[in-house]
C-alpha cells in the first residue's frame, strides 16, 4: 500500500489483501478502480465491476481508464486518465485500487480471466460475462459524383455540416467513395472525413455489403445513390440535391436536401425520424 494525496493506493494482487477486505471495514466511501488495460480486459471487467457496485450500493465506486482508447463505450461514466494518474486523480477519493488484471491460468479451465481478477484482486465470488454495449449505427455518405461533379458534388463546407449533424444525431458517419478504375481525381477526400473506404478494393459486392449494414445512406447523385436505393429502399436514403433533382433519377418519393441552400438540421431530423 502507498499513500495517496487524500487516501490510499492499493494493489490487491501484490499486497494479498483483496478489495473486499477494505470495503468491508466501512472506512472508505469514495473508491476508484484504476484499470489501465486494453479493450478485451475492460470488457471482461465490466461484469465484475457491476457486481461490485451492487454489493456495496452505499459506497461510491468509480473506474478510471486509459485516455485516448475510447473505453467510455464500455464504462460510460468512467474517468479517463493518463499515465501520471497517481498525481492527477481527483482528490475526492479516499481509496484508489490499481487493477492489474492477472493473467489467465492456462492450466485451470474452470475460471475465465475475469474470474481470476475476482478471486485475486476484488475478493468477490467469481463473476464473468459480457455486459451489453449499445453500439451506434453507421450512416453511409457520398458527397461526390464521378461523371458530373460540377452539378452534383456537395461543397466542402456543407458536407462538413452534414457530417457533424450525423454525429450529433448519435450515428457514425462513413464516407463510401471507392477509387475504382474511372475514379475522378477531382473528388478529393475532404479533410474532416476520418472514416472512409477509399483504400478498400473497389468492388460493387463490397460496397453493397457495407451499405446493407448502414442504418441510412445520404448521398449525392452517383452510382452509390442508385445502389443504396436498391439495397436499403426508399425510406432510408436521402439525396443531396445540387443542380440535379430527384425526379431525374427515380419516381420514388424520397427524402432530399438542397445543398445549395442547405437548411441546418435537415440531416439530423431525417435520421431521428428513422430511429
């Protein structure tokens, strides 16, 4: 055990005294578990952590995870910390628990790695499982057209608004332009796009499979637009109209947005109505 700026730091695996021992004393009311590990270990820890909170509802038990690894998807209320967490954790905690996630016992197939953590660090009954994680849904986008970009492409500023609206609506935007043999070099990747398939093998089969996994598709006039209609149907496709209008390409009444006079919130409203 080592002293902390307002309490103790313990490593149960090394001290031999499990977390349960300290919690049962009644001396600690604000506890944080520091779990500096990868995604797999964090997902396995989620079930024991939930059990621990249920066992001690009168104690505030938080968890701190590595900043930059997006692990709040596993623990939505987690604190994100850096390597110097000993100096930077909030002062409110009177007990800090360093979780080492002991390695699995290859000779003992009766316990998962999470259960080993329960026995050797937490001191609770072996608990294992995979807690549900609410995954955000994908929204495919295509801002550009191969053949007639000057009358179809969404300008960068409006495209960025659309990208951000997709995220604000609770979805994950993904650009679906592919560099096929006739790819138009004028269609540069917009700098705000951080998820795309431009370096994927350009096949219709792959594109159709990806579009089929999307919750919705938002697109300029292009082959992608027609493919999305065929894969997702009219209700989940929105056409980004510039000079070319919907009526020139389909008789279906589908959602549209005018990218020359874009109304803020149009994309977000479209997606929220689908949810």
